[in-house]
C-alpha cells in the first residue's frame, strides 16, 4: 500500500494504526554493547504512556503511526512535517522484551527501544537510542540534540490517548466487552461541530448488531452530525450503498465482508466499516482509489471493532481530513475562504474533475454530496469498463 505524503492527504484519510505486512518479523536484537547502566536520570516514558503503547501492540499488532514532527525541536515556530513511527515488539539478546520505535522525521531512519521491564538499573519505560550495535540511554537532565529529538518523537504518543480500558483490550475470545459507551473517554472528547438530523429509532434498530456499537451510540447522541470543524460527517449507510458497491466492484476486498459507508469527509472521501471484521476502508472518489488498513481482514469481536473505530476517529483530524494540490499545499482553508462553509449536504469537489484537471485550487467547487459521489462513481465505472485490467491499490 502506497502511503507517501500525497497518499496520506489524498487517497487515504485514515492515519491511525496503519498495519505493517504480516511477514515482518523481529528476531532478538544482537546488541554487543548496551551503554546504559551508568546513565543517571534516563529519559523514561510515564507508566500510562507505556501501557497505552503495550495495549496498542496487543490489540493491533505491528503498526505505523503518522504524526506531525517539529522541523526544529528548539524552535516551535519553525513548523512541522509529516512523519511516522513504526511500532513493533522485539527483545534484546539475553535481555528483556522491548518495543521498537523506528521514526522517519529525518532522512535517515532512527531506531529507539523502549524497555518493557527494568534492566541493568534502568526502569521499565526507559528509552534507548540505537546506533549500530549499541543502544544507549538518553540522559534527561542535560539539554542535548538527542534528548530534544527523542522528546519530539514521543509526541506521537498523543495520538494513542483514547482512554483505553483494560477489559476492552483483553485477548480475543476472553469475553472482552467494550466499556460503557456513554461514559467512555472517547465519547466525552469526540464532540460535534454541527448537530445533524436525528436518526429514527427504526434506523437504529435496523443497524443494531450490524455496525459497531460506537457508531450507534454516536447516532443516538448526535444524529448524523458533523465533527472536526465540519470536515467529517456521519451518513446513513443505506443511502450510499450503491456508491460503495460501485467502487468495490472487482476489488479484492469486495467479498471479504459486507461493507457500509458511515462517514464522508469535506472533500468526499468515504469511510467504510464491515459487519464482521474490524478493517477500515477509505475510498477516494476523485481518483477512484480504495485503501484499507489490512489486505486480509479476519473476523473481529465487538470489542475489537469498537476500539479500532474509536482509535481511528480519535486521531482523524488535521491534515488527514484535508487534501493537497499538486504542490502539496493544503486546500481546505482555501476552499473555506473562497467558497464559504459547506451546507449539511455538501462537499468540496473539483470542476473539471481531478482525473482531467488535477488537484487544483482554481477548480474547487461545492456540490451536493450524494449526487456528486454518485456521479464520480459512475465516471469511475465507465473508465474501468475501458480498462478491465486496472489494478486496485
């Protein structure tokens, strides 16, 4: 799956927990020297952050977490760049289990290890900087470039804070149930920017047990509301069934589950979830591209479906709800200034279409959401009929 910067902004507005290929394995890490035991006041994760990281690995397996990295850790006004941290489980040779953090904010990949247990006088949660065959603790009482860079990297942990409950992250098959939805920390933090039309009881009843419980809780509380400064709107899956069917036609995921649209971004990207799996799918209608966080989704229980959706919605903000032009410049602010805010049933689109005129600010228009998505889907189907061997990403 191509997850370059442009793909993150255009084709895949789902940033949370991009799963790594299942064939990625980590053998014991053969460090010949651990220059750590004599380091006073080593940089250490607080227990809550370490637990959140451990729980994320337990629930999702190895994953990649995009985040906004500061260009200069010493200058907060210097701006940020798109970066990512790959998170995996490992162990040190003849040593304790560790969490491996590979981050790409600089041109060269930087690896860190997080101790899951105390070792050689270092506490659990201590962060080790890897260089060649050495892993070195980072002193926290001295102002150094290594400390500044590591602390900036650790800001990715903020994307993991959704108030996990221990029971909700129990191993599958252990009777785990989601925490009380109405009192959950996610429900308190995920608030509407514009109220939506109330969802009829008949609609709620029809989708009970089909969609994740979290979606039904949001519908009951907020209706088909808008969130994130009106850049994300919840929708009635039934009305978008034809659009979803068109885009998934011939896609390898088409028969992996029965998928339903539940949300649409301000630029028309469609978010899907399944009835029996926890895979999250995104459709970019402008490029007719279908992306997913798993190529081979398996069955998931209610708890896993709940938490993966909560995790996604919690971090789905900022650049992940925007698109960029050909020069990688965000377009939402321009659209808002030039065209004004969207009505409840509108999206920003392009005329001429992106496949003809590219991602250009001058082509931005407002369109009726459902009518435009149907039109784009029909155009995509027509193009596909002339290219039956077209590949899906």
